[in-house]
C-alpha cells in the first residue's frame, strides 16, 4: 500500500495485480519516491521477492518529500483500506478491524509516512 504514480486522477485508488507487477518494465511504476518497477526488476535479477504480490496504490497529486498527508491522500485512505481488505480476503487472509478506516492516519503522519 503506497502512493503510486500511474498518471491517473489524484486520489484514485488502484489495485495492481501480481501478473501486472511481475511484467512491469523497470521505471514506470513509481511508488513513493522509489521506482517500484526498478525495485521489482532488481528482485527478479536476484531471484528474490515474494511468491505473490498485489499493490494497492493511491494516485498522488505530487510525489515529494515531506511529512503528512495531502488532502487528496487523506480523502483516499478509506477507499484504499477497503481495497486492501478486499485483496486480503481474496487471498484468504482475514483482516482485523482497528476501528474507523482512517484510524492511525495521525500516527502515520507523525512517523513520516505519506
């Protein structure tokens, strides 16, 4: 779960499946400030990485250093949480509720996660 730049409308929540991630060219998938495509390519070259993966991403309005969530990202958190729960259930994992979907945002911001 991360901010991911796929050129969509800011605040859009996208689920990128395992097959798409495994065949992503290096470069285009930009999660946070790291090129996710580059990281996945490096993992493939080292024969490392998870057996299966899914990326739940939120399209940011910009990717920059700083603390806190933008209003766009904050508004997308409930939809990203729901998408993550759906993916966990699809994969056979149970998701435990910690309360409202936005619980922990302030803690994440304090830790520098955006």
